């Protein structure tokens, strides 16, 4: 499909999934000719203008808008062949199980009080269940509706039940960047606290998006559970110890870690957009995992780095992670 964008008189920059939004904005000259983009027919695409004051504003000539958690109101484009997962918009009210709010003072993280939420599916309060450990837990609960998606999958017999542990970061840029103190909090403080509250099966599902996916892979690398699953949505796998540039680094901690191993335990679900800067490294990681004999599911969708894409990916991710 073609997308024709006519510059608003006040617009000075164009941000879009083609520019990784504000990472590499397109400078606009006053009176410039309209811009025509060639996009896949099944695309989900977001864009907006930036004015002289640096404010992100939607294109007034494109009628379709959405709310981005990072940029406010932006334009959205749905190609003629775009089909969201039927469960991507399951109502939040579908999550009728038990939700516990957890607060822990963490010695590993300098005595700070850390928060998490633990969801148990309907009717399974005393059951021994696998544990899905979710980074950016609040957003996955509110925007991704992860608990509601799981309930719908259970009702359809499409997944086995699990408890969902949704962890709230304080500074995700620090905590999710190869942070051994954060790992110690999760593995030595939070998980023992949860397993003391509820019977827990051996399987762990380490789930996250972007930097949260990198943190999930890093946690799995410390535990190496044979039954574990890593779910990485747009995994920010660029960067390494001492090089935390997740945009431009030529290094990849995960790629280096995989190269050192003859085999890799667990199963891996990778989903990445064809329009985002993390596309290539995710394909490299998938190939490296497959070369080590890992069970890998790789999905490349016509999308960028945004929560609509991750919400579309989540039902398939849970089907994979929680299959029998």
C-alpha cells in the first residue's frame, strides 16, 4: 500500500516507525512536497509530526489516531491486509481470577521497596502452577491485558494455566541492562517469596518486550531451566556489559552468550517488527538459537516498535509458552 503524508504548516519533523519514532526524526522543510511511503499491505504503522516547540502532534489530515504510551496521540495506519489477533482486544474484565499486590523491601536493590502483582486464574488458588515472570508488569497488565488473554486461552483450551508475576520496575533503563543486582532481587528475593505463598511448578516463562525481553533472556541465562520458556517481543538484544547503547552498539550480549555454548536449554518465542531497528539482531539470535538445537518460534510482523504490535503478539506467545 501507499501512504501519502502532506506536511502540516506547523510541522518541523516527521516521526514514524520508519524513523524509530524520535530516534532519527525526518527533518521537514517548509512547503516541501508530500511524502509517499510504500508499506506492506499487512502493516500496522504509527507516525506523527513534531512542531517548533518539540510537541508531538498527529497529522490533521489523517483521520485515524491512537494513544501511544510514549508519545501521546499519534496517527495509526492499518494496511488492507492487517489482521490483529482476535484476542488482542479481549476485555480487561475477562480477568476474574485473584490478583495479589506484593511489596518487598529489597536488600539486593539497596533497601528500596519493590512492587509486583501476582495473578492466579479463576478457581486455581491452591493449584501447583508454572510461573510467568513479566517485566514492565503494570503495562502488560493494563495495556497488554495479559491476565485477560490467559483466561480467554484457558476457556478455549488453547493453553495450560499459570500464575502471572508482573514486576514493576523503578528505572528500567538501569535495571534491565545486564544488572546483576536486579537479577538477585528477582531470583533470590521475589521468586522465593512467591513460591512460599503458592505451590509452584518448575517451569518458568520469562516474558518481556524491548529491554524487558533482554532482561528476561538475562534472567533465563542465570537459571538455565530445562523446562523454561523465554518470550521476547522486539527483544532489545543490542549492547553488552560496558556498552549499554541498545540502539547503535555493534555488540550483543545474547549473541556472545550463545556463541559460548554448545547447547541452550528451554524454548524461545521471538516476535519482531520488520520496520524496527531490532529486526536484524532478532533474526541473528533466532538463527543462533536454532544452531544450538533450541526450540524456537520466530515471527516477523509488518510493524514497528510499539504496544499495538506487542499486544497482537501476546496471545500467540502465551499459546507457545503455556502449551502442554
